[in-house]
C-alpha cells in the first residue's frame, strides 16, 4: 500500500540521516579533542548537511534536528575556548561563513554568535540583528522553521533585557523586542507557507503536521512575555500591534486561531484589559473559518477569573469599559462572519453573559443587553432547529437564574421572555420547568401580581397550548409532572398584603383559565386553596380601617372562587368541583357568611344531582357533603333543614342498599350535634330510622 | 636544479640566494612537476639582488666562456608549447671567460626592476619570472640554473567604486533586483549585497552565487577562452515569495583569486564574473552574469 511504503521510506531516510550525523560526529569529536579547528569546522558542516534533507515529515525532521542540536552544544563549548583552537571569536565568526552550503553555514553562525555575545566583544543587539537577518537565506518552510527555532533557543538567555548582563545602551529593551518580533514574524510566515510546499497532501495530514510545529512559533510570544523590560507601555505600543499585524496579514486560519489563543494565554490579564480595544479589533479581521468564539470565550473567562481574583481590580474593568467593548466586538464578529451558524453566535452571547454575571453582577442592564442582542440575532434567523443552538439558548437563560438565586431578578430582565419565545415548544417547556425548579430550589416567593404576571407569561408553555402544538402528543407522565410543578408553583406566590395577594390570585386565574380541560384539574385546586388561605387570613383581620373601600373581602374572594371552580365544568370534573365547593362552604361558614355557604352547598348538590353519575362516586360524594354539612354552624334552621333534607333524600336513593344505610346513618349526625349550640332534634332522628327499616 | 646540456653528470653546483632571503616573504609556487616550492615574493620596482655561488663538483675545474645572470619575465602559451615570449629581459655579466676550480660567489643586483605583470599560472597560459644563471661552455654545453620568484603588485583602492544594482527578469515568470556593494573588489574583500524578489511565479529550489574566471589567450582566429567556476556559494535554500530580500555576504579570501588582468602584453586576459544562478524544482537554471574587477589591495613597499 502506498502510504505504508511512504512511512517505511521515511524511517529509512531518518535512519540514514542519523547515521550520517553519527558518522561525522565521530570525526568531529576527534578533531575537537585534538584542538583542530579546521577539521572541526569541516566535519560539523558535513554533519549539519544532513539537515538539508527534504524527505522527512516535520515529526521525523525534529528527531534529526535534535541530534544535530546536541552536537552543536558540544561544538559551542569548543568554540568558546579560544585557548584550545587559537582563533578569536571575531575571526571565527567570519570563518564559519566560508561554508559553501547555506544551512550548515547558518547553524554554525548562530552557534558562534552565541559565543560572540557571551564574550561581550560586541553588543548583543548587533549580533542578534545580524543573525536574524542572515537567517532569511533559508526560505524552505520546515528547514527555516527549525533553524530559526535554534536561533530562538540560543538567544533566549542573551537578550539585551534591562537588568541582564547583556543590557546595552540606548533603547535596549526595544532591541530585544525587535529581535524576537522579527524572528517571530519570519517563523510565522514560514509556518503558514508549509501548506503550499511539497507534494499535494491530504488536508488533515497537513494540518496535523503543521500543528506539530506550532509551538516553535508560539514560543516567541512566550519569550516576549518574559522580557522584563516589556511593560504595559511597550506591550501596548509595539508588541501587541506588531503581533496582531502578523496574525491578521498571514490570512491563515490555523495560525490565527493558535496565535490569538497564545496571546491571550501568555500575556498578563492586566495587559489584556488595558488593550482590550486593540485586541478585540483584530477579531473581525480574522479568516471566517477561525473558531473565534472559543478564543473570545477564553478571553472572557480569563478576564472573569481576573476580576474574581481581587476586588481592587473591578474598577479597572469599569474604567476601560470592558463590557461595552466585548459586547461591541462580538457584534462586529457576528456581523463580519455571515457564514457563522446560529449556534456560534449564541455561544458567544453565553460567554458574554457569563462574563457580565461574574464581573458586573450588579448590572442587570448588562445582562438584559446581552439577552436583547441574542433576541435580535434569533429574530433574524429561521426558527431554531439545531439541537446545539437550542442547548446554548437554554444555557443563556439558565445562567442568570443560577447567579441570582431569586427569580425576581430574572423577572426584571425585559428581554428574557423574548428569548424564550424563540425556543421551540418542547424546549420552551423545559425552560419553564427550569424556572419553576429554580424557584422551588431557592424557596423564593414571588410577591407581586406584576411579577406573577411576568412569570406566568414566561411559563406559558406549561400553562396553555402554544400555537401549533397538540397536547395529545405529550407523554402522560411528563404532562402530570409539568402540571404538578405548576401546582406547586402556585403555592410559592404570596404576599402579606391582602390586596396584593388578591391581585396575585386574579392574575393566576387569568392565566390558568386558558389552560384547557386537561390542565384545569391540576391548576384549579392549588389556586382555590391559596384563595382560601387568604380568606382565613382576612378572617383574623376583622378590624379594618373604617370607611375605606377595602376590595379584599372574603365575600369578594368567595365570588371569585365560585367562578374559578365553575371553570371545572368545562373539563368536566364534577367530583373535584364538588369537593372544592364544600371546602369553600366550610370557609364561608367560618366567616359567618351564611348565604355564601348556602350557595356553595347548592352548587354542590346541583353537581351531585346532574353530574355525579357513577354509583361509587355518588357514595363518596354524599358522604363528603354530609360530613361538611355536619360541621356547619352558620346556618339558620330553615337553611339547615333544607340541606339536611336534601342530603338525607339523596342518601336514601343510593343504588345499593348497604350504601343507603350507611349514608342515612351518617345523616343522623346532622340532627344531633354534640356541641353546645348543636341541633338536637330527636323527632327527626327517629323519623329517619323508621324510614330506614322499611 | 641543474639543467645539463649534453653531459651525464653535473659539472658544478649553482646556488642562487637572495640578499634579503631570510626576511623576505615567501609564497608557494606550483612547479611544472606538480610540486610546490616556497619562493620569494617581489613587487614591481623592487631591487632584486643576491649572490650566486658556483662550486665545481668533485674538485674538477670548470672552464667557461663567461657567466651571466638574467632576469626574465616570460609568458608561455600552453597550446603553443615551448612558445615562450620574454617581455622582460635583463642581464648581468658575472664573470669573464675563465676557470672555476673552487667555489666562487658572485653578487648580483637588478635595481628597480619594472615588473608590471604579476606571476600567473592559468589553464592555457603561464606568466613567470625567473633568474637564469648561465655558465657558457663551447662544445661541452652550457650549464644553466633557474630560480623562480613570484611578483605581485599591490595598489591603492580605486577612486571610483560604484555598486552594481540591476533589475532582471523573465516576463511573467521571475523578476529580481540584485545589488552588489561594489564593482571592484580586493582579493580579501567581502561581497555584500542582496537579492530582492519582485515577482516569483516559478518554484525555486535554491539560489547560488558563482565566481567565474574567464581566461582568454591569443587573439583573432586563435583565441582560446577557458572559463572556470572557482566558487559556488549557496545564497538561498527554498522558495521565496514576492517581497522577500535575501542577504549576500561572500568572503573572497578562501578562494584562489587573482586580480583582473586585462590584455597582458596583448597576449592574454583574466576576468572575473559573478554569476547569480537560480534553480527551479525541475532543475531549470536561470542566471545573470556580471563582471567584477578584482584588484590587489595593499601598500607598495
């Protein structure tokens, strides 16, 4: 197979190369041992000629290079020792340039250059400048890269940095910076050029080969960051602009991604903050295929961590208007990269939101702004079908919930519901559940009608059928769970002020009424009980301010309750409605509202009569009625009689005899109540029993 | 070396020594037999003086018709073997006819000798300087002894020395601008310059700079030209792109160069050229040749 042969051949060539190096190294060592400079130069040039090969992939070439590298280290020691070979370093610098082939010549020159700088016979900057210029003779990408990497390696500790022993006169730091920048620029050019050289290769293989060498290029940035003399000023004025210039101009996506990443990793966060505009300005100029969002997210993460590291840093963020700049930059990138899929844009917003939440958690306007930008993007695109994109939107919506443990904050974000609108029905419901779970988790209570309104708008996917979806499609279990969540939610809506509480109840009612027959059985009961709780509260507040219009009265609430329960007739859910009526009756009784209680009983009986058909249900229902009636003490004689009579009558008409008996039994209690004001009607009592025995 | 005409054994030893033999610089000279000997180095206008010792072998006296020493400057064309042309011929009589029965030493001096041409060993031509001692004898045959010496002439740097800067190319293929810092170079000089690529549409493998020597001998129909590449110096490894500038730094000292000789005695010329060669992936060569003048820099003593 062709490819296998290729690999075998490479192994062979590498072995040959290594053998060549070893062979010449043997003679080189002999020459060095006998202090023979001429011979040493001859064999080292031959040795280095092995690096002139074009046959090796970068990976293999690296192996060969390392062998040569080791030999050059030993050679350098020999060069340094003038007493052994008798040649001044200046003469040596010329002597090595007599070599006919350029690659060995330059490796030797760099090696002597290292000795030259160490000798201090010439300023470091002059030697470095010469070396970095002369290296231009090697234009072959791989060979050039490794040569310059060698130069970078031997020069690392000899830069004319301030405080170093090689510090020079004049603008010494700039000399060091210029050297490293120039080497970096040339190395990047060569690295990018790798893809155009050699036989046509499969892109994946090429990218992999290029990736293997990327650290050679990136190392230069690391060196730059280590130069003591490079302060914010120099970074801002020289280093960053020039690096970015190269990054943008090289027009290579692999290089751009890697280098932007490098810049962000290698230089201090403080610098990034102060040069945010310049740094961000580069992003829209990058190739469309560059995965900017990952890089930007990295940047924002780093800045978030920086902000978290100390409180003193935060004013800086505000001073440089970090958020605004980032927001702008993201907008520009999305605008510039028309091909970017929606998921990309959204994940950028997620990163930005995370940043805002971590750094400016008090600025809800920032958070809302991000949501707004997201809405704008979503509006411009077709309905979300992409799973990943959907997940990102959910992440976007969940982040504020997790940050601000109380739902109130999320509810104030004006764009929040708009974002939710763009979710498909299924995800919308999931999000709604997340919202509810958040409320439950943090035990927050939603305390104004306004907030409740907003909240129920948000979770409307659970509350009612959104256009186009069929409730039938849903799994039974899931549906139940959803509705139970809503039910639990209702209990978290609370305000001490009865007026407000009533408003809340009205608001909830408004929303759940649109729920349809399937939902009402779940949502009506908790609302009813919530209302009843309010009633009980009001009971205790008898002494209202005289003369004021007090809208929240038990009477009013009972009216409302009636309407609410009536909605169940659409389901239909007669038994449930019946129970609820009885509950209301009891509450009305406790408020001493006889007509209201009576009305509730009437409703209950109507339901019993007309709707409760099942015999078992009838039994249960009648017992409930009887039980409730028994506890009533607000009724006058007439009302009580009527109701009791009715109850008894229905009891007697139950389908099965045994049921009849039990029911009538129960009725008997209606005539004899054990407490003080209880009715004791012996006559009636007897009447019933007689009736039963027949 | 004894050069005996018509006898089997040398009749006497002749040795030629220079008066400043110990202090004068010696340079290697390749002889006809392939061996290299160290001989004294002179410049034009110098005095050449010394002693010539003649010692009869095994005590036998030598009768002669006169002893003389000549200083000869000779040009020899190889394709015309044994065609020596003496452009300089000076003679000093050392002795009148007589006998030598014991070692005799004669001093000699040639003052302020005009030696305008340098010693040169080329492909088709040779220019040499020799001292020739002749002991004339009639029928027995003259005894002759030679001593080579080398002449090199130093001079000041040229008053005008412009750089060479030129743009060359092949339409739509390759366009370069090359620059060499001087047009006249000393033998120990450095060629400094650069090659700037204006247009690159071919796949270049590498670029060399050659130093070529062109020796032309004879004239008219009889002209012979020999070109030798004395140096092949790699300037660039790999393919450049438009806008790239490649540095040149070529030290001349390692190479055996001579000054440029123009029309030496109307017999021969030696000229030097820089040949810039670019080779593409298909081993096609693109080149541009440019003459440079070589000279020998130094103080005339």
